[in-house]
């Protein structure tokens, strides 16, 4: 398996001073957060803002504002800023348009966003309260597609189709700063001779004898960069974030004098990237008739402290229920002495009462 961790062969060395704030905005789903969690981080930008959108699954009948950024979907209730959602695009598995019953719009088309986070599946349904406005659908679908097709900006990639005829297959807006031969990857006892390609968004290594033996390391996934001693002599060590697998990658330069130069070049570009990160997602919203700036309502942050209460956990409201496309047939419940909708398989009346 490439690359195996060379950590066992490396002595402990000093950590680099630079630390990059790990990105959670596109990786996680958060419910009812403090307004500060909804602030855009470095490199995150707002693509579109759509007023009058209902969170039909969790807050049916409640009007809110939907914001789409290059990293996530944010919904905030118009009544209270403490009622909100932050849905990272990396957790989204599918986006579809289907019919739904909304308290504010009745039977209408809605945006279904299926997600998975921490091994739990969530379903979000958003209904536009503006008639004949397709922006909710077109914007989210297009941004999600752009996010899915630009993962090399954000994800560590092993053995990818990233090298062609000894040259890097470039990403849009990517710039190559340095191409350095004589770099040994220390993932095996013998080491593998290859080449470093250092760009403004990532560092790439590939083997001289096999182009498909490679690794693409975005600056976004670098946790630390150091020079340490190893059984091969001085080595450049790149440690990646836990979300990218927590790899420890070791490289040696030949001649060894090049090592300090390589280390400085990567470290400086990592520092620049930390200040102005590039996530790769692009989308331009065209001005539509009636969508002028006068209709725009900016998102404001309430100066409130959110206090945990005994209310139902918000995440329970977004459990997917595939059977609820139609109502299940009524059955007589002896315990209640009433007719009730047949429960889902695996659900008991006692369990429902315990939720309340």
C-alpha cells in the first residue's frame, strides 16, 4: 500500500511554526449553532443568497434564508438566528428535486439533499416560497457538481491519473512554481526515486519509473512540515490531517543540499495558502429579473447566548424516511384505543413517547 508511514524510521524533530486551521465547514453538518459558526472562513465565499426558503423537513411552516457558499449550504430561520443548519458539501451524497407538502406552499417542488456524516444519514428538504423561481434548484445543483469535480484541490490523492508524460495535469488556476528531480520517497526500505512538482495549491511527487506511483498532497491537508533525521539521513517529513488519513510522508533529496531549498519552498507556499486558501469551487450567479439588490436581505447575527434545554435533538428531525413519500395505512392501536398510521419497521410506540 502506498504510501506506508515512514514514521518508525524517523527520529522526532522540531515542528514547523506554521499551523493551518483545519477546515470543517465542508466536512461536517451542524445544527442550531452559535452565529459565529456561520461566519465565512478564509477562502470561503458566498455564491448565492435566497430569501423565503422553508426548511420543510425540520421546520415546516417556517420561513428562512438559504445561503450557498463554495463549501456548504447554510439555512437560518427568519424568526431566530439560533435556528440554523450548516451542511458541508463533502457530506452531500445526492441532490434531487421532488414533490413535497409544505405548510406555506402546499404541494410543490422542493430540493431534497441527502447526506451522510459520522456514519449517520440525514435528509434535508428545502422549499422555495417564491413561485416560478428555479434558483434554489439550479444554484445548489450546479455548486454541488462543481464541488464534486474539483476534489484534487482539497483531497489527498494516491496513485491518481495526475501525471502525463512526466508533466502534471494542471487544475484550473493552478501554477507550477518548481519541478525538482532527485527526490526519493521513503515509503519502502529501498526508497523510490522520483520528482517533486510544487504548485500554488499542492505538492505532487511521482516515481520516475512509474508515473502512476504518485501522491498529490493539497496544502489544505498538510498538518505539519519538518526536516528530521532518518536512517536515510536528513528527510523532509509532511504530516497530513486526520481527515485525509493522517499520513506521515518522508522524502529525501539527492543531492542532500537541495533538501533545505525544497523545505523552504513548500513551507512558504503553505504559509501563503493558509492566508488565502483556494478551494477550487467556482460558480457565478447570473442576475435574474426581479432578483435585484433591493430584494436582498443581508444575514445578521443576533447577540444571543444559546442555552441547551430539554428540547428534542435537532438532528432527529432530519432522519431519512424513504417510506414517507406516501402516508402509511392506518391501523388500530389497542394501547391508545385509536387508529394510527402504521409505524416504521423497527419503531415502537414506546420509543416515540420517549423522544417526546
